[in-house]
C-alpha cells in the first residue's frame, strides 16, 4: 500500500508513538489524518500545526458509541493505526487486585478488536487498505514485572493473526508491530535503553509500503525475536529471570 495520499486514523495520537505516527504520516504525504484521543483538547497544538490535513476526533476505544461515531465520521479511512493502549505495570501475582489486568485487557485487546470490527467495512469499501496494530515484544515473551500487560499484548498478538486471516479476502493488509522499550510517558520508569517513538512509526509505515507483516523496530525487539526463532525456551527463560519489582 502506498502511504502517500492515503487517509489514516491514529488512535492515541496526542503523545508518544501515536504522535510520532501522525508526524511520519505527514512526512510521507498522507492526504488526511484523523487524530484520535480521549480528549480533543490534548490535540489542539498538534492539529493547529497542519489544520488542512489533521482532524481531531474524541475517541475512547473502550466506548462502543464513540467507536461507531468515529467510523461514521472517518468513512474515507484507508489506513487504521491501532496505537492506543495502557499499561498498569503490575505483576500477575503481586498486584494487589485484578483491576489493572482487566483494564489492560479491556483496552489493549477488546478495544483494538472493537476498532477493527468497526473499520473493517470502511476499509473494504475503499478497496482493502491496511491496519497497523502496535503490539509489544512482551506479547511474544512475558516480562514478569509487567505480566498482566504482557498477557494483554499476547492476546492482541493472537488477535492480529486472526484478523489477518479474516480480512485477507477483502484485501486488507494487517501489520503487527512489536517494539521493546520506547521513550514515552508509558515507559518513563523503565530502566532500560529506549528507542525514540519515531523508530516505531517509521518502521511500521515502511512495512505497510513493502508488505512486511511483522515489525521489530528497535534493537531489543530484534534481539528477542531472533532469540525466539533460534531457541524459544531459552529466550523465554532468560526474560522470565527478570524478577517482578
């Protein structure tokens, strides 16, 4: 798919990776970009910089009514970028309750699925288009200190595989992006080397252009992916050795 001239919608576009996607799409020559966030006021500065192409949409991806309204408003979308997600940072056992795990699953899995279901007919009507799901390398191998987040991203990984098969018949490409630690507010407390958000956005858009299905945009993600291919059990054991904080 040629990103130049496309119409895209980016969830969670007010900061971090989402904002980087908007900027990368502008640079690539997208015709229109719907910038979605829970509060449109958080998008004011971004949209003001390119009002002819950027359109703010109020969207909580756990809210079915707002998703339906977004699909109705953005009926010309040819590229859906599912970036919105949350991380509560809890381990599976030491977390005080299941509230964080439920919230992560509700947003990272069910919210992403709801977006795809709502926009699949829009993409079909436009000839197929593409979907980018921003996942995590922790969805392929669990990090104990963020075990519930890892589980939600593992569910989203399986979702990505499933909708890729479901939507192949209508010509919709589905790209899964699996970053490691990225320098965003969400990863502020992560004491690891972190890649800039632009790394994720640029690699993902390149994959849309050349037909790559799975993207490992940073050094850690690439290293773990290679390890999983060579010796999945040893790689999982090494990552599992990171004790929950």
